[in-house]
C-alpha cells in the first residue's frame, strides 16, 4: 500500500505566496489595461446639460465657457474641476456635476439670490441670504435693495443685524437704506429719510435696546419743536443715558447779540 508523503509547510507557504503574486500581477495587468482603454478616445464627451437655476445665465454660454476647461473623456474628466469651472461663473453659487451615461455631463446649478448690495456704491458686490458676498452685474439687481457694509469676513453678522433692526423701524414708516459696521465695531444706519443714526457698539441686544428706546421717544421729542420723525437729520445713540438729536430747521445755538 502506497502512503502519500505530506507536503512540507514551507512548500505550502511558497505555493500560496506564488498564487498570491500571480493573482496580484494579473489584477495589475487587468487594471492597467482597463485604464489604458478608458483613456483612449473611445468615450468622448458628447455634451454638457445644464439645468437648475439659470435666471442670470444662458445655458449655451455656460457650456461654451466651461467646455474648454475640461480635459479627458467621459470616464476621466475631472468632476471637481468641472464644478469649480461652473462656480466661477458670475451668479452661480453652487454646481453639482455628474456623469450621465453614455457620454454626457449634467450640471445642476443654484444661483445666488441677492438680498442687499455690499460695500461702496462704486463696487459690484452683493450679498445673498446666507451672508455670502459675491461679484455680479449690479445692473441686474433691484435698486430698492438696501446696502450693507463692513469687514467682508463679518458679512453674515451685518446681514443678521439688518434683519433684526429693519422690523423695528417699519412701524414708524421708516426703512433702512444702509447699515454699516465700522472698523471700530460701531453700527451706523442711514434711513430712507436721509437721517444718519449712530447706534454705537455692543452686542445685538444692546444695540436693539438703544434703537427701541430712540424710536419710542423720538416722536414726542421732535413734536416739542413742531417736527415729526421724518424731520430727523441725525441722532447719536452712543450716550449712556440718552441721545443727541438733530432736526431739520431746529437749532439750539443761541445767536450772538453782538452780530445783530
């Protein structure tokens, strides 16, 4: 009777390692071949579809501007680069780009929705509802939008303060034309009547409290001089126990009798 001789452990190990090396080599060969095939001009991009919000942009123009920035075919085109190309176009806030079998890209766009002008009047910057500042053609924007200004990195804070302050003035038939956060951290309001109101520094609650105190008392104060709130030329709320007020046609300066 013939007895089989057991295979030594080291031989088994060598056989296993050889099989693994062969499998790895075969996988690498297949991967390299697949990558070579994908990079060949067998799968060219046939087009780019644009959908979503394109109110301020033309889909044809968008494709024409973005296409030259793309390289590769359907499988190798860099989607991140395509997204960046779309998002560099004015008004485009966000782009989602994906492959659409068999040979197209689809870009779904979200545009900025401006809620205010940003910075000085000579600029072309706007701010959206997320507190993001962006460049665009301001001629396409409603002139009635307010103007906000301040350090760009604090744009969200300025927008938040505007949203808190604007409703406080509405019951008095007043609207904020401009809200500014100065470099020293002080708030200033320009009303639609032309009045400049210095609100001072502080947390939101402090600024709101000063503003509410001013609005509650300015009508009777102006009435003492035969004026209305619309006659307010300016006010300085940076005083601890009150505020300074300027009214059109009213002066507290006593005339020098020697000049009469």
